């Protein structure tokens, strides 16, 4: 049987999002209305109804303030993985700062859950060609898999010709790491991003469903899907931002929860770790 598709959540608040960063100063995070706990619990309820396990890539900043949420996610049988500490883009950090903040977040999550954290995802998929050094640091810190590379062209992220499928790679300093790039469907050689997030809200549902089904059926491979807790929250406070960022962040928020339920009914999901073990990429 095909390994389960990986269901993933990047646990952060609406004010952490890279697209809105120019309008939201970091110093204001602590004083903004936080909605991440309620939205994440809502996602857990929905997943529970479909008996789906997921991997939650948790931002250290959130874990520090809401340790009970993280403990409850883990206690519900989901996997806890690391989304860095501050949501800074990797290509805006030095290797020293990246190492320090990634370790801080990993330690925090391991202290809260009492289990090893082996998976990592960068803020806004910011492991790009110029920041492949980050993979060395992840291997050094004890991560065994990464899911930060988006094999498409985009203004903020992407390695357009990177491998599309989960695979073992050698980091620049020849260390082992497993990479699960965000899923794209192969449409006559064009890579259509169908992995979730803004694409899931902006593309018609039938197209997402067709693309994901083609990965399962034609390629005989599982896909990896991602969502943010704020994407099922049409009531979140609106933040002034440029038109493109507003379009990406706010379009179809009210449709997302219904679509997610359809998706969970139509595909089989599990954690990244379980799927990679079944694929023989992790032991
Ligand atoms: Zn994020």
C-alpha cells in the first residue's frame, strides 16, 4: 500500500506571516490579539473527526507562550516538528544566528514534549540555493529530515529545478539528510504547486484534487500538504498591506475549512515521520 500523504501545519499566528511582515513590526507581536491556540485546536478537532495524524511544525515563539497547546498536540498522537524560533527568513540570517535560533526552538519543543524533534521547516520555505548551508546546520543539530524546499519559481522562495519527490540528500558538507519538498503536480513538464496554503485557497478545489490525485495515482507517491491555523479563520484582524499580500493572505479564508474537510475525506493522511519510515527514507 502507498505510504500515507503527509498532513502538515505550520503553527504560527496571522501576524507572523512573511507577506505581512512589512506592516507588522516584531515589537508589536506580544501586544496583538493571539488566535493561534483556538485555530490550532480547531484544526486538531477537524483532523480528529477524520482520524488523521499530522505533523505540526511549531514556531518557538508560539511554543514558549503556549506550552500546553504543544503538549496537547503531541498527546493527541501528532508529530511535533520545528518551524524555527522567530519566523525570520533564512536568507536574512547569518549561519550563526540561524544555528542559535534553530537550536533554541528545538530545545524548547523537546523540553515541552519530552521527545526528540527530528523534522524542520523554514519560515516561508526560505531554504533556497543561496542558503543551502542551512541544511548542514540542521544535520549538525540532530534533525533527520527537512521540508523547506519549494521546487517552484516564486518571488520569496523556491529552487525551481530542485527534486520534486522525497529523497535522501547530501548537504554541502556531505552530511545525510532527508528532504521532502513541497508537492507539485507535473502538468506537461510544468510544476503546479498544489501543496496547500495560499495555493489551496486560490486554486479551484477540483484542480488541487486532480493534482494531488495524479501524484498518488500516476506517480504512485504520497504528497505533502500544508496549512496554517490562520487560514481557517476568516474573523482574524485585518492588517494593512500591499494588494498582492492582501490577496495572498485573505482570499477564500471562509472557504478553506470546508475544502479541508473534503480533502481529508478524499485522501489518506499521516505524519511526515511515519510516511518517510514507510518510504524507507527514515529508520
Ligand atoms: Zn511559517
